[in-house]
C-alpha cells in the first residue's frame, strides 16, 4: 500500500479516494506529509471502530494504520517510478488494492473509509468489499474534481480506484466463480455416473414430473468450477443429447470440494 501511494499515485496527483485521497489533496494544499495526515484524520474513526467492533479489531486496525502510514512516508523519500498517468493509475491502484485486501483478510482495516466500508458490509454482507470501495472512493474522487477543478485527474483517479477494487476482490474472494448446472433428463443415472466418475463432481438428484406430459424426469443439480464447465457439458451431451440444461454463474460456492464456509468472511 505504501509503495502504491508513494511511488505511483501521490507523485502524479491522483486522488485514490478514502482518507488517503483526502490526505493527498490536503498534503498538496498545505505541503504536509500524507502519512501523518492519514493518521490524524483516522483518530475519530478509530474511536467509532473500538465501540462497534471491539478492542481486538481496534488494535489490529491501529497496527495496520501505523505501519501503512509509516511505510507511505518512508517510501515517499524514494524516487517515483513513473510520471505516466495511466501507468501510475493502474499500477498504483493495484498495489493499494493488494495491500488493503491483505489487511482485510487479517480481520483489520487501515482506518478511515475502510471502517465505513466495514460498517456497510455489516448491513449488506452480500456485496463484495471492492465494489463498496469503488462506490465510496469514486464519490470522493468526483468531489476532488469539484474542489480542484481538474476533471482529467478525476478520470485517472477513477481508473486507479477501479484497479484497486479489482485486485482487492481477487485477494479477498479469489477466482471462486463457478457454474451451476440444472439438468432435466429422463436418464439421470447415466449423466450422474458420467459427472461423478469422469469429472469428480457432486450431483444431487430430484425426482420430478413433466408439467405438460406428466412423464417422470430427473432434475440434477451440479456445481463445477469454470475450468471444468466445458468438460461437464460434453459429458452431459454424450449421456443424453435430449437433456434440458440450465447454466447459471455462481460467484461463490461453499462446501466439500469448494471453499470452506466462513461466517466472518469480509
């Protein structure tokens, strides 16, 4: 996070949103250290955090905040990597997203807007963390455009925020997207054997009846990872070319063969 801010984002004036973005704007206006400003502005939000989430969260967040603020100020003494706005937006945003994602996985935050995002996630848990940052930080970037009057800078800031959100979601959720197959067939056993023996997929069978014909049917429910989807489709076609197959994308799948259930997942 320190490298992303000090080597890419701050030197070219990009506003990444959140308290960091506000600190960069104030740092440029008053010639103050960005890391120190981040620490000062976070103190009131930390007071809210300790009351809402408890002491362990507070100390974890305080540690992350101190380390990231120091890293930003120390790395700021080094020469910036580039003055190209697009490279700075993508690389800087990606590094910040990587850092914040790791901190969130450790059940902490870097304070500031991170705490606000955590509060939003408490109310709307199904929204991905990076997407919440995209909205909140994007709003701050637009506000900076109004204050500074530089809309070109806002565009690059939004690019940096989008890059950060994408990397953050990858760190927090990984490549969990899978396919959910719902198969209606007259030969459920044959398809089940093909999927379980040749693909190692789990299959649930529901006995059903056609609404129009009244004929007995089997409804198979099967979840497979994206990389196994085309093989699964091929196996279904070989077993029953007349099968009716519905395919849906699944953002996350929990349970055996996939990801362990974690009720505290951010």
